[in-house]
C-alpha cells in the first residue's frame, strides 16, 4: 500500500464536502421566485428546520467557518500541501489531456469494446498523481471557491450595512458572481461524486480518501507517471 493522502488532506476533503453540500442546499433555499431552481417545497423544508432568519444565519455561519478553516489550512500547510497541490493540478499537457478526456468519456458511455468498434483505441494516456479530469475539476473548484469566499464575505458583511458598503454596483456584481460560482459547483459536485464513488475501477481511490492509502497495483495502472516518479525517488 502506498500513502496517497495525508491525514490533514483527508480531513479537509471531507470538511469541504460537508460544507459545500450544506451551503449549496441552503443557498438554493435562500432563492425565491424565478431564481428558485428546485421549488417552493425546498424553501419550506429548510425554513421549517431553521426558520426564515435562521436559514440565512446558518448559511453565513457555515460559510464563515469554511473560510476560516481553509485560511488556517492554507497558512499552516502552504509549503507542504497547498503549493504542491496547486502545482500538480495546474500542470497540463494539452494533447494528452484532451485525448484522455475524450477517451474516458467514450469509455464511460460506450465501454471499451464499443469504443474499439469505432476504431478508437480505448487505452488512456498515462497520468500522474491526478488524471486530466481531476485536474480540470480541481482548477474550476479552486476558482469557484475563491469567488464564493470573496463574494460571500462582501454580501454577508456589507449588504446589510449600506454605509460601509463599497458601492451598490459592487454588491450587485457580488450577488451575480456568487450565483455563477455556486452554479459551477452545483455542476461539478455530482460529476465528482459519480467519478469518485460510482465510476468503474475507482474503488481504491475512494477508499484512500478514508484510509490515506492506495494499492500499489492501482497506481501502477491508473497513475503510471506518478508510479514511475515514486520508483525514481525510491519510495516503492
């Protein structure tokens, strides 16, 4: 077994997941009229639990906790985990990454046999610690998270205090960008959950988010570039 994730990374992953799901669901419940994507029953459900005012307070409280904990994590683990993670997910190889995404999509929809019948080799280009799909989702999630944090702070601390607000225009843009970033996360989360928990062959990777370890044969097959790097470093 090879260690893939540290204890701190595992904690932050699940802390992030819980906060995102709560903020996304409660955020939907704060929308009304034509902007409500689920229905009035969703608003009634959440307001029945927290109350009208309590729902907003809960949303702001969890959002503030998420920002504070992540800020502390970034400060404490910047060199050890944050910067290496950012370097890894922002290192793209355009040709092989596009090929990986196209083949992976066909493989998931049609399966390897039907993909071969189309005259396409289903073999995926070799990947490193993260595959192309994980890296693209990670970059979008990081950008959306920054957008949500910044606009959420502006909306939460300035929208009710007009005398301290930067400007009405800034508030309006913050609301718009907050919704856009939330929409991105609403799309990414189901995709991430499916690819991590339900996609064939991803069981060992999912278990590593609890144990921190992944079987050697799994990374040799799914992450051959990382496997070769581990061999060169003498970690195998």
